[in-house]
């Protein structure tokens, strides 16, 4: 084969490989860190707990009251201690109340964790969480923190809608699983796919989603209803 034909063949293979990697299989990610902060005239953002972050119990049950119906999540600290502690603190603080399920990719994941109040999100954007070792696979129904790379977890999580065990090798460590209501999770409004902009949610909060993507389902309240120690 001539050098010209060989080069064309290589180009064709690269193009096919690129097309095979669809957005549907994109790894769940959090947005880039917000380093700009609020404008000078804006009130200062609330500070997240730092030294006083509570240690989660061995296991705990979180009731998510969603716009589609009730969903319960059981978290096991032995799976991912740092992640479980962070989720425990965030739920206790009402962080997820009003947050939308902004990314729904059928057969892959449902993602949430950008708060309705952008100031609250800014307060946590610099609180990067060190990774936990992956001790449990990303099976259907498991709940896992999203990230933008190693040691960058903050507040976003996703629920696996399929057995996404390939995420194990990328360092995504589940903290728990849906105990009841997985059918409700699978029925969350997903026609927008990945169109909602994470940067716009982070900067503008729920008003942006209400204006541009009004049909997205939301968490009305997240409450810890049981603990095992």
C-alpha cells in the first residue's frame, strides 16, 4: 500500500473511532471550579462547615421527596467514608432542597447536586474532596459522586441507570444505592438530555432552569430519616 493510501486508511479509522464515542457514554463530570466569586456588590456567600463536618454513621437512609414521587437512598460509610461524610453533611444542611435533576441520560445516569441558590453552590465550590478507593462497583441503582478529575468531588452526584462498571476504573466510588423508587428515578424528565449548561446553573441557579428548561424534575426535600451506628 502506498504511503498516501495508508494515511487515508488511518484517517478513516480515527474518524470512525471518534464517532463511536457518543455523548451518551460521556463520563459524569462536575463543572470546572468557580474561581470568579460573586460580584463586589453581591452579599458574601455563606460559608460551608469545615472543621465541624460531622462523621456519618455506619449507614443512613435518605428520603428524597421529588417532583415525581418518593425515592430512598441508603448510604454505607464503609463503601466510601469521605463521600458518605460529605453527603451526610450536605443533606443535614438542606443543600439539595430544590435542586434539579439537570442531566438525565437514558440507560446511563441521572445527575444532580447543583443547588437552586448559586451562592450556596459557590460556598462549596472550593471544598474539594479527596478520592475514596473504589470498594463497590457502579451497578444499576448505585449513587456516586461526580468529579472533574482526581480529588475534585464537591456536591454533585449521579445515580447509575445501568451497570456502568467501566466507571470503577476511572475512580468513581459509589457511596450507596437506591433502596426504593428506582422506577421513579428512571421516569425523571429526560427530554433535555445534556443541554442544560452546568456553568449557567452554577452562576444563575434555578431561575435559569425555570426559564430555559422548566420541565426538569427536582428534589423538593432531602431528609435523613434513619441512622445505623
